[in-house]
């Protein structure tokens, strides 16, 4: 009985750290929401990604390099907004003539990188293919913001099959077709919404 009580307490503490934006770790990466800030109709989410490997890791920083930084999914029952910054997963009933390219940033071995995104409030469903401003979640009704990032734990710098180069050697454009079948990993973290006086 004492063992079960201890196990429950440990599980509760792990969930609490996750829900409050505490660092989420995998074997090769860690993700932390460092701050959130609401101003003039936008929620800003700042986060830090750490590469815990001994080689380069490529982190997604823009879901569609032409127009969309992140994909958002509204989960009204859970009062949660899911923000996905990763290669777009094309629905099986959708045919794309050309791939959607996501931007990936090189994170050096043992180093961390800081980023931030601005989210329009109320938060609504959106993806590279469509948006639905009828399915919204007001900030007052949002309990949790969940951030999900995609990354590649492999060398992409010399892979012409997957990637197109940009003006900087630390960024690449990766095809969604290639990403879907070549092992993109994800890491996520949740943070409680402290800006319920927003709209």
C-alpha cells in the first residue's frame, strides 16, 4: 500500500511539472516553455530546445515556410490549445501536387536554442491547407497551452533528397512527403494559461 501511494505521488509530481511548462525530456532532446505573454490580441510563447546528443539536430521552426509558422488544433473538451511546429502530415484524403516545405534550424551538439511564436487570440484551428475561425478557444476558456515540436536526429545538411538550402547554412527546407516516411521525432510540453484576463 505504501508503495502504491509513493508511486501515485511520483506520477502526480511528474504530471505537474509537465503541465506547468517544466522541461520535457527525451533521450536526445529537452523542451522548456520559458515564458508566455499576452498583449494587443496576441499570446506570445517563448521556448527553449536543447540538443542532448553529440551531433547536429534539426528542429522545425516553421510548418510552412511560405506563410504559416505553426498548426493549431482546438481541443474544447480539454480546454486546451495544441500548437504544432513540425512537418505537416497530409491527410490521406488530400492530394497535393507539390510538397509543403517546413523550415528546420540546426541546433549544435550539447547546445540549446531559444525561439518564440505569436498566437492570434482567440486561438482557432489552422493548418497549411485551411483555417476555421468558427472553431475558436478564447483565452479566458483556455486552461492549457500544449507546444509540440518536430525534429530530426540525423544529418540533413548533405541530403538533397529531403531538403532545399536557404541563404544560411543553419536552415533547411524539408519536404513534407520526405518527412512523413523518414523518422521525424516529436517532443511536447504543456503550460498552464496564466493570461485568462485576455479575450
